[in-house]
């Protein structure tokens, strides 16, 4: 009885999580433009998606901003973690508290604050302001991912490399960096996901004529969502699902070998 209840509970969770996505994917194959009428299976909305320059431009902007902001935030966050390891305990705790504030703060407060900062500095809104904003709120997530790896490091290995004649830079990349790499990759993926998903901060810091997927979809909702958006959302979901399956299968293959 208990096992049956667990299976029903898990089944309901999966149903509530994936039923809307399943509905979205079915609608993306609906030949009819209206959601209230089924016009048969068709891939014309997928074809129309790749012919829609506005949506494709928003997709390119989203991926470009997410990639660049994640790379820069990962570099800054990793350097910050290395710097904090050499600080005293009290100073380190204060700095960690400061870096955690953007994660605890409401996105609308961060978005409005950054918007007012750019206005006061006379910075023109556009791709640059979105990129700076995404770097800003991504850095704490990178620090949160890299710092636990820093705490697990054995400082003796770095000192041993220096004693054996290695330079500081060489010792870092050959001894410290490989141990930090899982945390760095985790921080990069977290930053990439947060940047890809962000709407509120992007909405307050974007310029006229510059759109990401989230802001483009928000604009389309006012006029009525185009079926091309269903197709795009379905492709993103399938791509992410495929990547997750490949990532989870690779460790199993290594263990078998």
C-alpha cells in the first residue's frame, strides 16, 4: 500500500510538471492557428519559426548574452574565491554575506537599481547594459559553486609544487585548477541557466529594439502568442532534455569501461 501511494505521488508530480510541456509540444504540431481547434498534425510552425527574423534575432541575443555573461562571471567569481581564501575569517564572512545579497534580493529591486544606476551614469541602454546586468547577478552563483571546492583543496599540494620548482601560475593550473574545474563548470552552467531564464532584470535594463526570448515572448503575449513560439519552446525543451540525457549517460559509460 505504501509503495503504491509513493508511485501515485511521484506520478502526480511528473504529471503536473510535464503535462503543460506536453500540451505545448502538441500545440506546436497543430495545423490550426487557434488553440481551440485541432487542424491536424503539421510542422509548418517550425518552418515559419526559422523564417521569422525577429524571433531568431531574439534567440541569438539570448544565447550570446548568456554565453558571454557566464564566461565573464565565471572568471570573476573564480578569482574572487581564490582571493577570499587568503582573507581572515571575519573579513571572509562579511564578503560572503555581501555576495549572497543579490541572490536573496528580489529581481525587481535589482533590475530597478541597475536601471537607475545606468541612467545616473548616462549609459545608453542596449546589449551592453543587459550584458553588464547579467554578469552582476551571475557572479554570486559562481562563487556559491566554486567556494565549496576551494574549501576542499589541500594547500600542501600547491606548496609542494612550488618547492619542486614550479612557478605560481604553473602550479595553479596544474595542481589547483583541475580540482576546481568541477565547481567552475557547475558555476558556469548555473550562470548560463540563470541568464537564459532571466526576464525581470533584462526588462528593466534593455534598450529600445533589443529583445531576448523572455522579453520577446512577453511582448507577444500582449498581441497574442504566435504558434512559432510553441515550436521554439518545444525545440528548447527537447535540446535541454537531450543534453541532460547525454550528460547522465557519460558517467555510466566511464564506470563500465
